[in-house]
C-alpha cells in the first residue's frame, strides 16, 4: 500500500484526535470520576495508535500505546485519576503533538520520550514517579493481576476450578473488550473461543454462550479458563484476534466463595456459524477507515457512501478563489462595456451573469469560512499551564466559538490572541491572596468571546482582574517620551488606555517570561490593523479590562466607494465609511492649524487626499467639496476628493514586497476599464 497518499488524511485526523485528548483531559481534571470522559480519551488514543502503526510511525504508536495502558487502568478502576497522573498524560500529549508536527514538516516523527514513557510505565504499575514523590499514586493503584473473586461461580464450577488449581493448572477469568464499531461481534467471540480452546479448557462465559451467539452484549464479555499457559501468553494470543482492544487476565481468588449464586455451565460449542476471518488481520489496519483501503487481493475496506462532507485541500480552495477573483474583474469589465454600448440584450445578459456570479461568490466565500473554534481550542490548555506557573486560579470561559471568519484572517489572528490572553492572566488577574483582600472570588475569570456584527466579527478578551491604572499609564508614557506632560492632562480614559498599544510601552515592574502588560502590544495592534481591523480597550480599576478586536469577515473581495482625484481613481472600503456629503468652502474652519468641519455636532478634521497622495492638480479651487466621513473606533475624519464614482465590489490585491511601506495604501484592484485603483487605508489616515 502506497502510504504517502494518505499522509495528509493521517495528519488531519491525528491533530483532531490530539485536540480532543487535550479538551477531554481538561474536562477530566474538573471531573476526575467521570468514566465517560476517560472512555472518550481512550478512543482517541486508541484510534491514533492504530493509525500510527498503519502508517509505520512506530515511535508515535508506542508512546500512544503506553498512554492508552494508563487510561485503560483508570477506566477499569485499577487507578485513580490524580493531578500527578494527569500531568504526565498532558506531557505525553504534548510529545505526540510535536511528533505529528515533525511528520508534517517532512520528518520521521521520532523523538526521545523515554522519560515520559518510563513515568507512564511506573503509573501503570502503581509505583511512585520518583523516590520523593507522593506515594498516593502507588497507594491508589491496583495491579492488573489482582485476584478475581470466586463469588460468581456455583459449587460444581468451584470444585472443578479448585481441583484444576491443585493439579498445577492456572485458573483465570479473562475480561475481553471489542472495538465499539465492531460489526461482527459474534464472529470475533468465535475466534476468541477458538484461541482459548487450543490452550486450555473454557469453563464459563458471561454473558452466556447463547447470548454471545446472538450478540446480546455491548463491547465486553468474560471467559473463565483452565490452562497451563502463563497469563502474558494468554493475553498475547487473544490480542492477536482482530478488533479485540482489551484483554485483562486475572487469577481467581477462592477465599470468597458464594454457593448461593448459580449460573449455568456453558457447553463447549461454536459461538457463531460465521466464516473465520484471517488470523493475521491487524486491528490497526482499519484505523484509517475508508481513507486507506487495504489491498490484499481478496478484500478491501468498504467505503462509506452516506457521508455528506468531504475534505478539500486548502490549496484547491485558494486556486478556486483566485480564478473567481479574475472572474470578478472580467465581470466589472463587461458591466463597463454594457453601459458604453447601451445594448438591451447585452445589458440583460450581464445583469443575469452578475446575479449568478454574486451567488457563486457567496458560496465560495462561505467555503473559506472557518469557525474561530480552530483558534480558540488551543487556549484552555495554555491558560491551565499559565495558571499553574503563576500560582493563580483562573477560569477560562469561551463564548461564540462557532463564529466564522475567513481562513486568511484565522491564520493571522492566533498570535495576537495568545499575547492578549497571556497579558490578562499575568497582569490582569490578581493572585488569590490579593483577590481575597479585595473581597473577590479567589478564582479569576477570563472570557474569550466572539460574535458577528454587520460585516465584521468582534473578538473580546475580558478579565475581572485589577484593571488598568490611568495615572500609572500616563506617567509611564511621559517618561518614555510617548506624550508630553501638557497633552496628558487632556487625555480621556480610553485615550490613556490605548497608550499601552504604543511601541515599547510597559507598565510592568519586572519583565517576566510570561508577559508584561503592554510589552509587544504594538505588534498585536499592527497585526490586527494589517488585517483591516482595529483594537480598542476599556477598563475599570479593580473591576477588569476588555480588549475588543474588530475584524472584517473576509479580505479577498471587498465593497468599496470609488472616488476620483483629478484623473486618478481610488477605492475607499465601505466598512470604514459613515456617509458622504457635499460641503461648501465656507463650512471649512481652522482649529489648531488643522482644517475641520462641524459634522453633526462633532468637530471632524479634514484630509485632502490630493495633498496626501501628491496627485498633480490642475485647475482652480472649487467652492464645493466632496467629502467622505470615515471612522476608526471613536475617531473620525473627513476625506476630501474631487468626485464620487459609485459603489463596487473589487478584488483586493497586494502591492507586493517592494511596496510594503506605502503610506495609507493597503492594496490595489483592477477596474472594469482595465485601470488600476489604489485602495485607501483609512485606519492609517486617522492615526
């Protein structure tokens, strides 16, 4: 089997299973007695083990197998879930993630994890992790070979078992588990009985043989056997049966007999009249399901046909998007030609094509939309570790994880959110002692929230911590030379808070390896603004802080207002525009050497784009001016242009690496008449 063609499927599914392990481990930490969580983690680990073995990544499969052993001991009540055990399992998942990413980068997935493997083995055996470790782990653990009570047998069965033991035979009860998705359970039971009857004598089955034949059981059954084989050999032979995922071999304790309880003695007979499956079939070979069919000349895994979703390589979506962008440009050209020719049939055809391409555009854009959950799901684990490192108690609440954003935005927003969250944990939330002194709950809360509003998505990070001290911020900004002492007096709370987004600003007394509130927040701001978004801060001292990020739904195709300055065309994103107006020259006033207008009771500064972009200007000054009012957060500006052309959807194209630092220009687009229009960055102008 050529495995390379399944590598991408393996990587995607491995990441999903590891993410599920992380999420469920966090839940298990809150509810250590919930066996359904353990079973969920076990299933993901088991599937990952099978996939890794099938793909030939033995180190990955080996570590997962050892982790699976510990999980199996917990779910069968041979171990208690303790913080020490969870820490080691978390560490194992970290190693597995590193190994998977190594494979994704073209490596072999090998990593020295002997220390973690040794810890998992110690846990499985019930031994302390180190000499100085708390012996609670060992005391809570019970060895796999713990004697099984004989109270479930009648007098005749007990007599047979005791006499066999006296004659030197091994007497064991074997607990056997099948895969949850096993389709032919009776056939698998039949194969198990065949193995057992070759190495000994089967005395009892639970459920009964008849019930096993009729598949009247879930995924587990038990068999009592007399044999001269040692337990490990018995276990090894049973585990070779396809779709058997668990075998526990336990000696029977004859000191707790209960003759009142009687169960029928099964006869030795076939469990099912089903054709035997090949003994060499490996359960791990099925792990990749229909994505990796086994071609052995006789059979192949049947593909499921009822699935309504398929995996599509993101590169194919990018190609599709690029082709559609070219179609949008040509659509604009056709609309231009249609207007010039004034042909009725052509106009009608172009309008119909515009409607269809508009629907197609919505479908393609929706295909590129990804839930922010793909970014958010990494944060609970991060917050858990930060809280432990800082000796704080923190509860992370995630709201609106199903909110969707364009994949391009999703790819870029992760790092800024990591930095803001680390700041909230490190310098927003106080220590438990400080919170108690303020009359607060010892456990601080950080809320990560996402929601739609119009053509934007808002992501908020809110904490109930110490808040931001305005005076401290202003003093630090003055000492850093960011503002003057005179200007500081007129700063509002919001203006003062936004100073922490300035380059090199920090109110932290000491710089830690976690963060300092403000350290690097200029990078966060720049990244968000490069995505066409904005960030604002609101805070109340001793009550908490909210960082609010506004992002566009998509970056590829945007709606703009086309304007003209002399013979040059510019595009201004509609998402930044409040309204357009025509003003008289007499309405323009001067304030602090800045031309301004009175816009609905507010003083709004004016910017003449012909001067900013140095457009050669011919002709006399007009008495009337076309103005576009734009906004960024709570700040506004009026952009003076020569004339409005109209609204249009355009394809945003980068200016390339050589023109990355052009002021107030975020990109360009090709118009219907073939001209290039520059797209104005309103955020940069207002700043």
